[in-house]
């Protein structure tokens, strides 16, 4: 993973960790279910965005580098991971 992406992903994961702890706290404090569900949707969105960042970085760096070296097998593995992600 490219260094810039890695740093951004780690920051976002740290924030995500805080969001998850917040959801746990909401549940233990018996907060209204709808409010908890809204926060769960926010967590879901955050993790999907992190995944998209990693996919983009992988494409722009790892896949590109492999293709430049003539490794076309990378396209199959990249395609499979993108299918799983979406």
C-alpha cells in the first residue's frame, strides 16, 4: 500500500474505532435503537470508504506496477477482490 494511503487509512481506522466504541456505549446506556442504527450506518459507510481507498491504492500502485512488469495475472486477482468487495 502506498505510504500516503497507509497513513490516511490508519487515521480513518482510528476514528472508526472510536465510532464503534461510541456505538457500544450507546447500547450499554440503552440509547434509542434508531439512534444506534444511524451510528451503525455511519460505521458501515466509513469502513466501505476505507475499502475503496485501499482498492484505489492497490490499482494505482500494485496493479500498475505488476502490469508494467508484464504480470497480467494480477488482473484476475484484482478482479476477484473487487467482486467480493462490491
